[in-house]
C-alpha cells in the first residue's frame, strides 16, 4: 500500500493509508532476518548487493534488479502526501518496527503511529481487538474519512 501511494499514477484517489505491521524499508527487514538466522553481516550485505544488481537479477531469475532504494519508505518520506496510520508492535518478531518509527518521526504531519507490544507480526487485532479497532476508527474519524 505504501508503494502504491508513492508510485501509482492514481494516487489522487487515495484518501489515506492504514498499515499494520508494514515493511517500510526492506533493508531493515533483510538485516533483521539475517540476524535471526545468525548469518554473518558480510553475507547479509552480499545478499542485499546481489538482489539490487543486474547480475543478481539474472542469477535469481527476478528479471530486474530489486530497487531497494525505491522501496525505502523512510528515505522517500518527503514524497508522501497522504495521511497514514501505522499500527506496529515493537515485539513483531518478523518485521522490526524501527522503520515504522523512523517514518513517523520523519513525517509527523502525515504519519500517526500506534505502537503495540507483545503482539507478533500481523497479530495486533488478535492481541488487542478493542485497541486495534478503536485506533483505526478514531484515526478515520480524525481524518474526516468516516461515512456519515
């Protein structure tokens, strides 16, 4: 959704974004996953440099290099123009919340962050249904997006 908001020629029809446990920066996620797998940092760096290269695209069969710079929502924060609600757990365990926090800090005019704890990746509703629902409802109403 974040990439659609940044890249779509139809971005003018987007009223706002609600993102739960989002990948805001793939490098952060890949580094985190590398540490979880106990991969040496140089191996993680090699993997990241491979997927952004032409030769890596040929070897991996991706067709084109994966543009990690273009997929970095924090680096592209200045391009954002839609209000965003991020719901993310600091205990996500799969997609770290650091990039979500960084995006909220970079664009406090557009990004509202609801930080959870304990809940794992995409399990915020399961962990605290009331808080999750109220956070979204309150944000939608505050943005003037609620139906009358």
